[in-house]
C-alpha cells in the first residue's frame, strides 16, 4: 500500500496538447474530446517520469467539484482525485472525495492542469481542463463511467435473520437478467437450476423435485402469495426490480416456514433508495413496466407497476387473420413500498402489492363459444423490525383480498376471500456459538363461493348456490443453531393447526439440519424432516361444479393429449366451502456435498428422497366408489458445476436424475407404487454460459436436454355405427408413455449504454435458435389408429429495451 501511494504521488500527467480542449461543466468520459477520454486501466497507479515532484505555489488557487457514477448519479465516496501540471515544472496535487462525492484540490500553482480520477469499480478518467472550467458559478459535476455493464448495484445485506435453509440457492441480479429464455423474470430463472422441472411451452410453473405446483409456496417478504405467476404463466407477479434477493429451497426448508410439502421460494423485497430520485422503464414484446424510487423525509418510497399488452396484439392479429380473436390474456401488477426509521435500530415498512389477470378464450368448441377466466389479489403489509443488543424482533400483520372466477355461457364459478396474516418472530444470540429463533405465523381465510349452472339444451333446472366457509392455518416454531467449530447443528420443531368448516387437523413436524466442514474447501450438509399442509376433498353440490377448470371448459378435442402440468396454469376453483379437510404430509431427506474447486468454481452434489401421503377423510366419489388415500415416492440425484459471477464470466452445468412414482396406501399403510407421477421428468440437463465483452456487450447461451413428461396413452378405439357414428378411445395404463425428448438452444445478446444521467440497455433473446420441433402434446387421428405431433414453441426472437435514470 505504501508503494502504491508513493507511485500515485509521483505520477506525471500526459504531455499537454497544442490547443486546450473545451470541456462542458457536466462531463463524462464519452463527452470529452478524443484526446481527453479516459484510458481504461486495471491498476490505480499513475506512471510518471521520476523528475515529477511537488512545486511550491506562490498563489492560493483551488479547484472544487464533485464526482458521481455515470448512469445512476451516485456520489463516489473515497475516490482519489489528482491534478498535474501541464506546462513548466512538473507538479501534482491530490484529494479524496467526501461522503457527498465532493473534493477540493487546494494550493494549486495554476488552474490549467490534467485532471485524473481513480475510483474503485469505475474506469480511470484522465483529461485536460482549463481555468474556465473551474471558475464557473457552480462547481462542476464529473461523471465517471462504471466498470463492467454498469447496470446493477452491489447490495450489502445488513439483516441478521436466518436463511430459509442451508440448502438454499441464490441468484445474483446480473445472472437473472442475462439468462436466455427468462426475459429477466426472477421465478422463470429458477427453471435453470437443479431440481426444477422444465414446464411445457416455457410457461411459468414451479415444479420442484417431482412435487405438484400446489405443494410448494412462494413468499414475498414475510407472507405467502396466492400464486407466483400471472395466468397462464407469462410472467411473475413480482418483477425483479423490486427485489433485493431470491432464495430457492427445493426441499428441507427450516421450521420457520410451513404449509408446504414440496419446496420454497423466498422473494426478499427491498426498500427505496435514499440517495436521490431514481427509476426505470422497460418495454418488450409482451409487457411494459416502470419503477420510481427516492427519499421521503428520513425514509424512502418505491412505486412499481407492469402491464402485459399481449391481449392487444393478439386481438389485432386475430381479427386481421381470422376475423375473430381466439385468445386474449391481459395481466398487470403493482408494488408500493414506504420505509421509515422509527428509532434506534428500528424500522417500519408499509407495502402494497397486487396482481390482476383476465383471459378470454373464444372458441366454437368451448361451452357457449367462449370462456372468461379471471384472478386477482391485493395485499397490504406492515413490517416492524427492531434490533436490540443480541435480539432481533419482527412483527408483520397483513391483509389480503383474493378473487377468482371462471365463466362460460352456461356455467359460472366465482370465489372471494378475505385473508388475514400475521408473523411474529424473535432471534437471539447469547453467545457466538448459539442462536435461537422462535415465532409464530397464522393465516385466516374467510371465503364465499357462488356457483351457477344453466341446464343443458334448456332441459332441467337452473342451479344457483352461494356458500360461505372459513379455513385457517397456524403454526408455532423454534429453531436453535449450535456452531461448534467445523460442525453446526440446527434441530427445529414446528407445530401446525389446520381448520376447515367444522374440522381440524394437527401436526407436529420435527426437522434437522447438520453441517460439517472437514476442509476449508469441503462442506457436507444433511437435512431431514416432516412437512405438512392442508388438503381439501371437494363435495360437489351439482355435477361438475366442485372441480371446475378453464382447460376443461375450453371444449378441446378429446383427441388432443396435453401434459398434466398444463392444468395447473389456470386457477382451478376446486376448494368448495363444504369440502372435507385432509392433511397432506411429506417426509424429506437430503444430503449434499459442496466442493470449492477454485476461487470461482464450485461443485455441488445432492441426493434427495421424499415420501408424500395425503391423509384424506373417508369419503366416496359421485359414483359411490371409495376415494383412495394416495401417496408418492420421489428420489434422485442433482449435480451442479457453477462458476460464480465474476467481472467477465458466469455459468453452470446442472443435471437432475429423478424418479417420481405415485400410488395408493393399502389397509396396512403400505404404499402400492403403480406408475410415474405427472411430474416425473427423469433426466434434466441445463448448460449455461454468460460472458461480458468489451464496450458493455454481453452474450449468454443455454442448452437444455429434458426427458418428456408422462401421459396416459390411447391404445385403440371402439367404433360405433349408426346415425351418428363415432369412435370411443380405449386408454392404456396410467402414465405409461412419455412425450418425446426435448432439446433446445437459446441465445441472448445484451448491450448497455451508460450516459452521464441515465443507462440505456437493449437485449435480443432468441429461443429455440435451431427451430427444433419439440412436441408439447399429441393429437390422435379420428379413429385413434395413430398420432400426429402437436408442435411446441418454434424459434422465437424477443426484443426489449430498458431506460434507467
């Protein structure tokens, strides 16, 4: 450090030009003349002749100004500023910027000098200045170009709250934004990680380690959201711009969280910036969004919103090409955050968030010619956090209003929910080796469902019913953490109570996490535990009312076979207030080994096993048959070779080998395994690489090879003659055949322009670059003697732009 400081003090600026260039008052490297533009350097040392030495000054001149990072306009704190003589004897002066980015170069022999800036994380700036530049009425503001892409800030977390699980995986903002095929969507980016299945059509669903989407939960802050994606999975309900972090736990999450037997995703919202007013606006082929944030009093605010306009484009194209619009998806969401300190170590945050979806299908085959599908929610959160000595306290009440409905010409199903939520938690650290977290959470749901069914062909009676119900899910938990050198142990216990209309279920779920680090580059982790969530068995009061799905209502040709995952893209309203309450439980085991191969390269190998059982109440279906108590067993292996995000490179190779089987329990509580479950994706390989190039170009590619999802085939048909001849299908064994193997190459190119007061970026994301005809479903011939492929998404280029200020 001393040698570097002496080198900087003895540095001499470049020789003076014959003519002085004129530099404006607000300057940046790109705006300066060619001779005065910055010279990128990997070192802060200024090379200079050995004859350069300070020269005594007989005058008392000084130069004042301030430094800011170009694009985001943040003050540069601790940057080193140098002035060097341009004529006559060589001289140097030095200053360091203050907290507001200001600097004073004092005791200058002259105001004509070479101006040099060296700031961490920014390009070296070197340019000639004149006396007129420093004698202006207002001190000049100098904008310095950030190194790298210059689009994302480094956020240093100050929270001391425990992670959802030691098995969690985190993604950096740069990685999320550059992933091909995700368009910067944080939740769709998870489909590139081990344990997460590829979803048909590239749509948004979270399928973790063979578990159904409704077995996993997504938290935004302290509370869960009713769904993670806009219908039908086009985008997440929360954009990446309002998040400070994302944690993905495919299984074995801590006792702090419950009501899920699959995996967990925790989206950590951030608060607004307090260093000035900032924001961004984005536009791509399906949506537009904007965000603005800044200080308000001693706190901050942030307001964000996005709106999908694919409905407008499809409406125009449909009417021009076919004379009518078949599909019109419309969605939008918003987030509002106010944050304010309320005392030493305490803060109060108010959040408002919501989402709305409306999809209309116009099809002659659908009931009544069309289907209207709607879903939405609005939530208000209060979050109080207090840090007092070794204690951290958290208290967060919330209120959520949910609505959803499916409507055709003859059927109507609407549901309204008023949901109250509360989380209270305390964490203490009486010693360096021991930490204790305990708390409670609850969710109270009062709902109303209206069902209306018109008689078919005008025969029969109209069914109209309004039913009300109340459900709740409450839990109390304790999670100690004991650290003993290279070994740490965290046993946890969660007690959960679920209630329905006149029924209740109780579960005590023990959990355990252990970590052992036999070597600084080796980390071994083991997790085990039981997990519970409520399940409901509908008791329909009219035919087809208790299980009403938009996919079913579309009236699709019965010869079309789609993967079962497609049915989870619409908000099925199948929890009737009169439903019977059951208890779904899962035993989860996992073990992982992490090897740090180099400073930036790591290898993770994880084995997992899960057994599900749905303890449904004794009941019979509408045909008088006993409803089976079903279950599933899933086991597999995950391997991930990951290169951490560096200045130029990031990427990983992720492989998942999994087998998921489904069956039912017999009288002796033994699981009779019958067939693959609907989400048994046997092999899943993702290879991804991103490279940051000079001049703020970035390119990333992704290649995927995935086993097709299982489905129940049609093995033949029975032909019936008569006035209206038809062929009835004969189905084979359940999920005994798979869709063809899927493989695809995606490519994304990003370009960023950093201006003094803004950042402009554009990207081109090309999916399925070699136009692979991947089958997402099958279409049988009329007599069921053969099939023809239902082709999935062809080559699809997506273009988007983003402006930040």
